[in-house]
C-alpha cells in the first residue's frame, strides 16, 4: 500500500469510490452524503489544490482523504485541547467498501498524524456524523478525544450538519 497525492487523472477512480461509499451509507440509513455534497467539483478542487491524498493497492485507488487548514464553523464553539496551535483538518475520508475492515482507516489516520507533525501542525481535527456506525464502532479514533457535539454555532444557529461529533488528536 502506498499513500500519495491524488492526481487529476485519478478523478474517475475518486468518483467511483465516493459513489460506492454513498451507496453503502444509504444502505446503512445514513444520509450523511445523500444530497449534493460532496461532489465532483469538491473532489476536483481538492486534487487541484493538492489536498487530496489516496491509498493505492497496486494500481487501484482504494481510499482517499482531503486535508487542509479550513475548519468548520462549528469548531469555534468547541473546547479544543489545542486552542492556540496550528490544527490540520480532515475532510471527506472515504474507503472503498470492498476494502473496509482491513485497517485502512487507521492506516490513513496514522499517515495523517505523521504528515501533520512533519508539516508543523499541532493537532488534527475531524467531524463525524453520529450515525456513522463504521467510524464510531471500528475503533478508528482510538484514544483520540471527542470534543463534543457541534449542534449549535456561537450565534445560536443550527449548523448544516447538526448530527456531528467533533474529534481532535
């Protein structure tokens, strides 16, 4: 297995992974990615910006994740351990369902931690839907610390994804 930046010529493989993941989530009654997000323009922008990383097994792209410094607005209300540091944020982590259960999520998170440290980041942040059983029951986040529900923004408005739990490590 190899992790590297995803290139634009891999876009068809990225689209296939997300199509399969969305179908799998739907079968689990998880509407996390039911609507128009994420979509082709998100993936294409991630690739062009050099923020999408992928795991390949031979020539096959089997998992992807986008990493950048852009934090969800909901994060502002959470009590992070790393208040003054430089956090790195995980977006759109997807593992082809036919390759799930093989430790790829944990492998990716270890890669992300190492990559973040190498680049001078002081923490990593992600938000995960509460009903995403795979993420919560797989031990994917291990000893990482849940920062709480991101139900309300500081303004009192409901966020676009009120069923998320934010995790930091």
